[in-house]
C-alpha cells in the first residue's frame, strides 16, 4: 500500500485487469506487474473480463485484442457502455500492426495500443502514465 502524505491516509494499490487468452503471457504480465505495486486480476477472455470489471471496476485494463469468442475490440466497446467501467483507461495489446486494427481499437475506446511482444515494464510505464495523467475515455 502507498501513503498519501497530504492526508496521512493509506491508499490502496491500483487494480489492474489483465485480459489475455494466452496463458503464458497472462501469467507473465500478472506476475511482473504485481511485483511493481499493482494489484492484478486476470481474465482469459472478454466475458471473464466484463464479469470481473463489473464486480470490482479496475483502475486500468490491459486488453488483448485478438481473442476467441468475445474479442478485445468488442470487450472494450462493452466496457465503455457500462457506467461503472466507461472511463477506465484501456491499453490494448496486439500482434496485429495493421493501421485498421489500431484505428478500430482507438475508435472503440482504447486509450493506447501496444504491439506484441510487449515487455511487462513497458506496460507498467504506459499504465502508470495513463493513471498519473488522469486520462479517461467515455463511451463512443
């Protein structure tokens, strides 16, 4: 936990939801990001991510775009459509470098797109910058 020096109160660590269908990548991101001070919750697909985010809205989401069933684009669009999750920063991760896919991710409400392979320290830096800037996106 961190302290707020101005008030003397203890603040909770930011909750990060990592959504990734590849188990080894999901575990890698979760372990590395938890070591950097995040509380990390994981989801293996978009449906799990939506359930988790509505039960306990995270401070930010790291979202794989290419997943079976409910892909990352639709997951981001749905996160933007629910009041409790509409303004949560979303970092999309993808191995697809087509500008159409990147534009589509931004159009459905992602704040940032990173290309795989993405090192966990790069994700940490991006998420911390988004949280520090207060950048939020509302439903489109």
